[in-house]
């Protein structure tokens, strides 16, 4: 869609307020370099390009998901490093190309880049090349929502709700149980029971900025004090405003002796205000993620939730 030289290597987004499709492009080879060339494109409903912004981010990372607000594109860094042994195997056809890199848990914090979405907002005053450091080591799986609120003084609070895991849990070579040398699906890699290798769970990252864009603080907290089990693929109902009360995420109904976490069999609905959680099970089958779609009815328009 108007960008032949780069590839979409991350999830696309829909801004229901502006009715735009947001697409992130990058060079595939950037994953092997210590900087990433990112291009954010915004299209209208007719796929006409309305805006294009380019950034050279000084970090070696794997971009899988990202977020946005009214004023920012939000990039939470999954740090990777070149793996020489894996590179040789990949060149010889003995391993997938992703084996050329490995996770890089060398930093105790997580860089969060706040990239200016528009040129006429106050956030352009800050140097976006300097990331905010979240005070935890997080590997971002999926971002469910991000929004920002400003007070009368111009101070902003940005909140990001996401599914994260530990670097030790994540296995790039066998993501989601796929093995390129075997036609069989092996989900055991997603079901490691080890306190040091915590799988995906829901957190909220809060960033406070002053009117000039300087960071006043950053914190990471659980999205629910009552739900600590496996949870991934968080979404919100886009019919609501960007400031949301409920998250919907794929989760598990309880401890299982066989495949305790993955594949998920439950949709969890955490209430971000009182931390309560409601759940729904589709039956004996697994459910990958919830998806909201518009439904046209003669009397009114409404949202419907589908399960994949």
C-alpha cells in the first residue's frame, strides 16, 4: 500500500476516532542492526494515504506490536541481539532466519519510545530519541490499548495496557509452538511451568509527562489484582472512547495437568476500575482471541464480539 521497499512486520491498527488505518512498515534486515528504520502510514477508508511519518530509532529490536494515542505512536522495545551460531544455522538452512537473533535481557528496564504522531502538538518539544525507561524487564507480546489524558496545566498521563512475558520465557525459534523442521504443532514450549519464565500476563504501564514533554515518572502494575494466570491478545471495544474500563483477553480457566496455559480456553474480562474479572468459555474448544466488529442493523449500529 504505497510502500514497496519496506514490509509490514507488526500488527495494523484502526483509529476509530479519525476512521484511519494505521500501518507500521520497517526494513526486514533492521532486526540485525542496532537501529530501526520505521515508517508509520495512515490511510482513510478508501486506502488513500493521508499521512506518512518516518523515524530512525536507535535500538536493535523485534517489532511485533505497538500502540498509539491522539498525539503519539508508542513503541515498547523488545530487545534482541545477533546470534552468531543461530546465524550460521540459518544460512545453512538448518534453522529459520529468526534464529539469527536472540532475546537480549541485558537491561533491567524496558525502553518506551513516544514518537510524535503529528507536527502541530506540544509533544514535538521533547526529544523522542530518548526513551522513557519502564522500571521492569518486559517482553511485549501484544498491546490492547493506549490512551493519554491531559490536565489544565498541560501535564499528560499515558497509559498502555498490554500482555507481557519474561525474556526467559520467550523462544523466538519456536514461537507459539511452530517448528520449521516439523509439520507437527508442539505447544509445550508455550507451557513452561517455571517462576523464572513467566508467560504472558496483563499489565498497565503508566507514564507521566509535564507540559514540555519531560518524563516525571513511569510505573508498571498488574491490570487486575484478581487475575494472575496466562493472558494474551488483549483488546478493547472500539465503540467506546480510548479511555476504557474493560479489557478482553484470551486466558485459561484454571490449572490443567496437560498444556496448563496454551492453548487458551477462556475469554477473561478484567474491570480496570475495581479489578474484578468475568470469564466466558466457548465450550470444549480453544479460543485464540476476541475481535470486535461493526454490525449494521436497520434500527441502529452496534458492536459484536467474535472469537477466533
